[in-house]
């Protein structure tokens, strides 16, 4: 059984930065792709970023490219999302998720965290 626990959310002004973390339990983290998705109020969940098991491959949504960076530490079973130059439209609940391979589709992920809320004020 895999459990994912996100942390690091909060409130920040536009232009600010936050780093989200997701800690995974279970023996398969180092062989799993991980991703970040987000869901804004009244909107569907959308892809943010994904990282391969080794960390050698990443891809980002166009809306966050150049501002967000995802990384992982397999020794600590942790994946991070560094968010810079935050905008009010980045306000959402952010979720980490696990898959066997990187994908931009939410349906490819079989385990999800409970989410952490990010609020960006103008």
C-alpha cells in the first residue's frame, strides 16, 4: 500500500515562492514516476508536472514552465515542487500522485495524496 502526504502549501502574494513536498510510504517509490496536479475552485483537476523514477526526465504544463521545478530524493522517498513567480491563477489544491511511468493524464496515476492548498493573492 502506498500513501502520499503533501505539505508546504499556504498563502503567498503574487510574485512569491513556495515549495511543496510529498512524502511517500511503501517500497516502490524509487521505481515510480511521480506527478503534481492541481485543482482550482470550480475547475477540473489539471496536470502540473511529472518526473521519472530516476529524476532524469521531467515535463511541465505550459502554464508553469519556467516557473515551477519538480525534483525528487529517492533516499528520502520525497518529491518536491518548487514554485516561483506565483500568480493568482496558481491558486488551487495541489496533489501529488504515483504512476509506473510519467504521464500528463490523471488516469495513469493510481495513488494520490490528500492535497495541500496554495493561495496566491494579488
